[in-house]
C-alpha cells in the first residue's frame, strides 16, 4: 500500500482522485470507482501498489500493437480493479475482482525494481501495464516507468482511455505507447455497458497523441451494440482526424462476463469495418481475434510493399521484412511508429 499522490486534498476534508476522468471525490474510509484507491487517515492510498495479479511474457502483437517493436516480446502485468464496469469484459475475473469479492484484493507483491530487473535479465525490450486498467495504479506504473527509462526499456499502457490530462503530462517522456480502446462512438453505450462516458476517451486519445505517445486504437465490435455502418464510420472519421497513420484495430467479440449469450462477431462484420476504414483512406487498419492473415499484415502506405507479415489468431507469428528500422526496402517510405 502506498500513497496515491495523483490526487488533491479539498477544503471539505475530502480528497479528489486526479488519476482518471471520473475524478472521484472520496471521504474518509471510502473508495473510488476503481475499487483500489481509498482514503485512509486523511490520505488517498493505492491499495494495489505492486500487487500483481497477472504476469506473462506476451508477443507485443497481443496488446495489440502492430507498429511497436514488431515481433518482440513484452513483459505484461496487471493488478485487480478497474474504473470501468464493462458488461462484456474479457478479463472480468481480475478487473471486477474487488467489486465481486466485497472489496477483497489479490496478487503478489513485485517491486518496481524487481519488475524492471525481470525484463532486463530476459532481454525483453518493453513492459506493458495491461489485463486490467493501468491508470488505477498509476503511481506504481510511474515508478516502474522511471526505472525502465533508465534501463533502456520501453513501457506501454493497454487502456480504456480514461487517463486524465495531468496523468498523461506526468507520463510524457516516460510512457512510450498506448493501445486505447475506443469501445463505441455512442455515449449511451458507454453509460449503459461501461459505467463511463465517451467524451473523456476522445479527449484522452487527443491528449496522448499531443504528449508524443505512440497511439493505436482498438474497437471490439459487438453484434447489435456498436457494429452499424454509421457507428463504424464515425469511429473511423475520428481516428482519421487524429492522423491517417494512426493504426486502427477491429477486434472480434466472443461472449464474456454478463454478455456470454451474445453471439460472436461474424467475420463479415470485421471485413466490412475494414473496408469502411480503408475507404476513408486510413492507412493502417487491422482485424484481430480471428484468423485473417491478410488483414493482419502491415503494408507500405506509399507503394504497397509487404513490410510486416503476420499470422495466427492474434497476429502473433511475425515475419518482419523491414531491414532498416521503419524504412520500406522498396521505396524508402518511413512507416510511423516505434521500431527500435
């Protein structure tokens, strides 16, 4: 347990948490929406500092990140808790653990020094804060990011995109990349299915880009919920407004948590989303959670040369045809992203 210093003490005696866009105002003994940031003895405490519930070495493509050290491994960690309550969460066992277990926590302590040491000893070039929402344990992630930067190790947030502007400013120069879920372009979807709002997510994407963080977007297409042509087009137009080079991943849904009865996303829906995005001139569009090698590959936006070849359910089997970092070997075009 550590002080959650990304917060503000108010004249009322309560404390406002400044980590995410909920900006919970919490009084003594109470806990924020995330279930892990509690006011105790007039201080906001992070109850899951270093309390790691899940740790794995993953292919970076699993995040998914396709323009970030392709073909490399990434050390992935998460705690319990989440500031969202998504009815379709695929990691609900850990994200909703405190809410489902009367505030109980789970995990084993791994210090920032130990975590960075794990990556360094195994020559793993990056660390991902993932599986549950990383902004809820920002102070731990921040301490890891500082040590990782000193060790030459890159860091990643896999997130629902509710980071406050202040959190992103603090992460500037430390946090290298984010995969941000843009779950829908409908505020009612966010309110009813996620316990959140759309606008802060759009602001987070823009703030992250402006902070110089490499951003890739993922939209999980759920049949009958967010998969209409109109909504897909709105998502694509927003991503285009952030820059046509920003990668957009459309992911297939499979029943989970409170939506286990909802059918899986038809492959045809993912193909349709892909075609809508390409028709709007987005340069790097991908589909995942299904077998589709062609639409997991990265091609040169200038000449069409195959640059990174992927196969597998998550695009995890990689053949990197880039010889010189991010430079197309055929025409010299420089692919946007992080490649060293």
